[in-house]
């Protein structure tokens, strides 16, 4: 712990960020935390000034996904805080370490309904892991260190720290807190042995990996273990980089619209091993793949948070452990595999068949072919970012994630995530390609962060897939209320022109054959770029048109 120095609260706070190894943060400036902004002026912390608090918070969340350390975001009080709430919600559902620092009214003005006053404990209480308001300048080191620990430890998640303006201006002699590292939760040897006993008894086991607190070393250990035991490995919704897609033991991802053969394998498995995954609504196909509360499969659940073990499904064996510690134990175990598991090779072939060649869809631009081109031509370590919308179904099905930490996407299904995530990813890894995919409705949720990319010369490539509608809602609308279109049509700007007006590179793509050269030109421009791709509205999913969905709905009414 460093020697005390006489500093104001803003300086004390920033010094705690430095002590915790913070290299960059995002913000939208506000008068409620001017003392922090002033203290940041004298540091080497990379401060990304964003155009809206939602984008800033999503950038911070994506940093947490990439690094395993909390992403840091500063916003001002009131509307600044409420605008940042989508990022907090994503971090909560995605188990991502993140700390949102919020300016607050002076202590003497609280409970009066002062200008932009919000009770943050009430507003964020059901969303964040912990919400704290720092009332004494002397407690800043203590509470900031605790915020880092809470954000990372157990099941990671968001922490909200409220900063009354006068606390940031007060001065104190206080020591800095030491750097915080999360405690690893190690499984016991008897648990590992019992799990392997269950594996040796099983004829059709399946491992599903998900969640956070992974590292590339843990992933490598998982791969080696799967090879020794010839185990089929699936990934949970939007966690595809946790296992290499080109490995013969990979059998696909369980998410929205999974391969029906993989869904059947989950149902018919005699042993399921969930590592880090909660198997919530999306990966469980609306809780239909595993019976609640007692699965018909034998179930081993591995999770770092005791509150998640058995929360939905009663496990045969519950193991409280982080993926890092659990996979390290797998690496050190001397377990031997079965003589052969031919179903693993079969399941991998089924995955390849499911993901290899897209079916033709209406229109001159075949989005599936463009996705396959990206799969075949992007570097293995390229980072793919997306928000929510039907356009993401093509990513999940046809792109193959081979390297660790190459997908940034919200399991919470939040729109507007891809662009800010890609900006942060490219800033964090300037030597890697960062691509954001967004629907036309999705892009305009946080597309203003393209201006942030231009301001800091961050050459992301944004692919806007434009079908002039909120496609997912229109799909559901046609299924539930066929032919009654309401509130889902969109009239869009020329996104390529928007890119150029912001100071970036932009092209409009209307035919499949124009996509690859346009992407190459965007890459070679070394500027933030937007490719505005026009998708026929009928091409609503990789396999069904809007008319087919409507006709099927009408036939059943």
C-alpha cells in the first residue's frame, strides 16, 4: 500500500484506477465528476470520449469480455446514468466484470429532488451485483478496491459506484489500495473423480461450455481433455470462441435456432456437463432441452457462483469452480478415455453440414455467401461484434470462430452493441481486424459511436445489413398476427453517405459479387468504414422467407 498523500477525492479515485491496472476507460463527460476528469488529465489512461452513455457503457462491457478485468465507464448523474443502464443490463446477463462510476448530487442536497438526482441503489439494485454511494473521501480506496473484487469474483458482473460531487472535491490523506485479483474457486479431487466415473458410465455424453472467467490457457486445457476422452463439445449462445470450430470434437453452438440434430443430442444425452454455462432461456431453447427441475439426463454443473448451482436444474453433481481452476484440474488429471466415441465424429460432421453452405434467399445480395466469404478470408484472430436482430442468425450458423476472444455479442439480446464493441476491440487490439455487423434498426441504436471511431482514428469495419424493418419483430408478427404489419417498417438513410459525412469510408453493396471487393477497399482505406448492404426483406432467416412464415401461420389459424 502506498504512502498517504494529500489529494482531493477525484485524484484519489483516479489513483485507485491506476493501482488496479486500468489502461483505458470510456466516458461521456459531466459536471458532476469534473474533479475526476481533471485528475485523468495527468495520467496515461486512455480516455475514450463517447457520444452517448449507452455506447460508452457497452464499450466498457466489451472490454470486460475481452480482458476479464472490469471495464470502466464514467457518466454523469440522472439522464447520464439512466442512459448507461443497457450496458449494466448486458454485463449482468453476460456475467461480465464492469464498473460504472456515476456523478451524484452533493450530499447536502440529497432527498430534495435536486437537479438530476436519482436513487441509484433503487434504480440499479435489481440489475447490478453491488451498488454503493461513497459518502466519505477517506473510504474511496477501500470501496473502489471492493468494487473491483465484487465485479470479478464468483459470477462476474456490473458494479455501480455513485460519487457525490462534494466528496470528489474534499481532500484527505489516505493510502492507495493494492491491486485486486479475484479468488479462484478450485474443485475438489473427489468431485473430479466422480465426474470422470459418470463419464466412463455414459454412452452419449455431451459437454456444453459457456459463461465467463475463461482464459486461453483454460480453453487449451479443455481442448486437450476433450481429445483424451474423445468428448463432443458444444458452446453456449454467443460463447462460440470457447472452443475452436475447426476442431474435430466441436459439435456446434446451442442458441437461437440451433442445429436440430444438436438439439436432439442435448435431449438424448445420458450425461450433460455444463462448464460455466447457466443454460438459460436462449441456449436451452426456451427451457425445452433440459427438464426443470429434474433433468432426465445426468447433469454435472460447474459454475463459480454457488447461487447458480441448481438454480434452475437439479444437478447430479454440482461443482463450484471457476472455468480457469476447473480446466486446470482437468489438465492435471490422469483420466483415460473410452476406446472410441464414434458419435463425436458424427456430431462434428453434422455441424459442418449445418454450417457449410447457405441456402439461396430472395434478392441480389446473398448475405449467407458474404458471411462464408468472411469466414474464409478473415484472419483467425479477427474480432466479430454484433448486437441483436435476425441478421445475427447468419453469424451463428455460418461463421466459424477458431481463436479465443474473437466474438463480442450480448447474450442478453441487446440491440446497438456491435458498433461500440468493435470500436473498443480495435482500440484494445489495433493489430487485429474488428468487424461490427448490425441490422439497419440495430445500427441506429448506437451508430453515433462511429463518430468516436473517426475521432480516435480507429479503423473498424461496420457491415450494415439493411432490410428496412425491425426484422426479428416482423418475423414474430407474421407468425402471431399474419399479414397485420404494425410498427416494424423503417425508412433508412444512406449509411455509406453517413460514413463519409462522419469522415470515414463508405460503400453501398447491392449484389453479392460486390461485397468482397468492397470489404477489401474498406480494409485498405485504413479508416473507419461502413458497408451498406441491401438485403431483400423476404430474406428474414437463413432458411425461411416472410411469405413462408405468414403462409404457415395462416394455415394453422
